C-alpha cells in the first residue's frame, strides 16, 4: 500500500505554554502558526450515579487510567459524553474537573456547540475559562433544512472570531443528520482561529478531498472513528477522535504509531481487528454499549442518563461477541 501523508513532529506543550499561546493568539495567527492536533483523543464518557447525577469521583478514576495511555489529549463533552443531556453548568464543571487532573502535556478539547450562535459563543468562552485548550463545535442541526453553507459559515465564523482558544469543526451526520458541506469547510479553513475538523462521516474520499483543498492553510483533519482510522491516515488525516479509545486506548494509539511509521501491513491487521468492536460501540449499539465495554475493561462506564436505555440481554451478548471474536475478550 502506498500512502502519502505529511507528518509533523509532535510538540508537547505544557499548560503554561498553552496559556501563553492563547493570550497571544492574535500575533500567532498573524504569523500563520497553528496548534498541532496530531494524535489520538478518546471522547470520554460521563459517569453517573444511580440518581443520574454526574459521578465526579468515578470520572477522576477514569482520568487516572487514561493518563497512563499515550493519548494526545481528551475530548470532553463530545457525543459520547452525553452532552445533550447535561445542563450547561454540568458541562462546564466536567471540563473543569478534567482540567485539574489532566497532565500538562495533554490537550483538553471541549465540546461547546449549541443550537444558536449566541449560546455557542457564550459556552465557548466558559469552556476556555474552565481550562479548555481547544473547543470542538458541532454543527447546529435542529433546523437542519436551513443549515446551508451560508448559515454554517456565518455561525462558525462568529464563534471563531470571539473564541479565546482554537476551534475545531465537528461534523457528525449520524447524530445531526447534517454533513458540514465541503465548500463551507474550505472557506472556514481560511479562518486563523479554525484549526481543523473532526469528521465522523466515514467518507474517505471526502476526507481526502478536504485535506487536498485545505493543504495551503495547514488545516488538520481528525478521523471521527477508529473504524476508518488507517484509511484516514492514508489520505492525510493527522489523528483521530475515537470512541473505541475509551476501551482499547493503547491499541488505537498503536494503530496510530504503525500508520505514522509506515508499517502498513501491521496496521492493516490491527485495523481489521478493531472494525467490529468499534462498530458495536458506535453506530450499532451506541453509548450504552460503550459504557458496558468500559466496565469489562476496568473503567467506570455505568448507566446512561435517561432517556438512553441500558443494553438488552441480546444486545449485551452481541457486544461481547464483537469483542471476543476479534481477540479482545
């Protein structure tokens, strides 16, 4: 397999350096520099108590275990964090809790997307104040029939103009029913405070085309799933935000290492073993399956917040088969 990608050396940044970068972002943007997003990020789950309160103690337990895995950082309050079911105060407090525990050389990417531009701007500022290094902003979708390129470019531009930290666009059509249009991505890539895109759609030709059309902007694309991580690296992605990394974090990081070092045959074998368990905890069975698998692998998953329901007995058996037949259980 012939795969061409440009690899930028990871430049670990301590928290103080990141704060300094944020305070001087206007000058940095004028100079054309961008924060290096390369690497693997688990979109962490939100543990709840039996009363459906956020369980911060169990969250901190998970964070201690994730600190031992070579992630580039963590995504907090993404889709797998059940952010639509949390209050704004809970969303910010979860980010603040993660910031206190996260090692200084790890990036904290916080989901700050809301339906209105005004609310997104306000929550973005609160996430930055709580310690986010980067914000991940999902496409507004309730009025998806009106969310054309013009509306989305205006939305993301206003958010990026006011954000005190870099912005990463988030396209997740399985949840929103809306794919961030290619022409909008290309236009937004020219904004100095929009540093990349998390694309969860799984269309490799689209990912490759985005990389190709934004290469002059040093725009960075992150694969939104471990199921197509290797293919995304082949067409120029720089990393991934992968739900499966909550469970098989070291293995997903190993796949990244193999791709980056050009060991494609070994990467292919590992990628194939990750496809079924990844599908099980994403499109097939969703967040309840992710949380169940976390329990099997020594993390705190637990129940989801209502109205999400726990797995049925048949679904739990299918989930176990998807992991065991690939040698993970």
